[in-house]
C-alpha cells in the first residue's frame, strides 16, 4: 500500500525487500537515533532488521499494526506507522523515526498528518495516540504542532540503555481531527 503525501514524499508498506536499505539507514543513524530509541543495541546485523520486518508483516496480517517506510525524493529516510491498532476500542498508537539528514523538511509532520487521515477516514478509528519521551523535544513537537492534546505523563515508561525516561501521552480524537481539517 502507498499513501501519497506530496509529489516527493510518500509512505509505502514495509516489505522484506526493504531489509538492506532499512538496516543501512539504521546503522548510519545509530548514534543519532540511540538518544531516544531503545532498540538500537538489538539491531546489530541485517538479520535483526529482517526479523523486525517479519514482525511488522505479521502485525499487518493480524491487523494489529501497520508499518511504512517513509520515502522522500525516492529514498527511504525513516519508518512510521501504527505500532498498535486496537480494533475493538478503535484506538491506534503512532510511532516514527527519521534519519538525521532528512530532518528540517516537514517530513514527519506531513507523515503523521497522512497517518491521521488514514486512521480516521480509512480505518474509522476514534482515537490516535503518540507517546514521546518527555525530553525529546523534536518528537513531541509533531503532536503539539498537529493539535493533539497532552493527556498525561507516564513515569519511568521506557528504559533507554542506562536510565528510565518518562513518556508524555498525546491523543487526538476523530471529532477533533474533523474540526482541525
């Protein structure tokens, strides 16, 4: 599946064919991503990325998640999607990361906006959440820019290599999205 965002930006469902490119992007961005993402030490070789993508495919088949590669100017620059989809409660959680060199072009704001549209119009969900580490200003700026409500803070929500970080939980309801469009 492809979600077109702008002429030079789109999302495409992640596939096993993306393994090498995603691993290389992860490896090149390792020190940058490590500040806020806890899984870098578990992604040491191509096989680790392959196993991750296989998990993404299983989640898509079960309709409990959906991961996309972010393609900007014909290059994969990151990953975004629904880390979880709860069909019975009509809630999804968005997660994302972008390579350092791709920042500053509005890619992630436009990506999350497209995911919101997909969540509320196609999937007919009622709520979308984004959780971001309290100190991660760049990641938190996305839901804040898009008008999400900061619903609270989960203390010691994630272990980042040698310390815990709190997560701020942001939420957007379908009715709020309709008002903002």
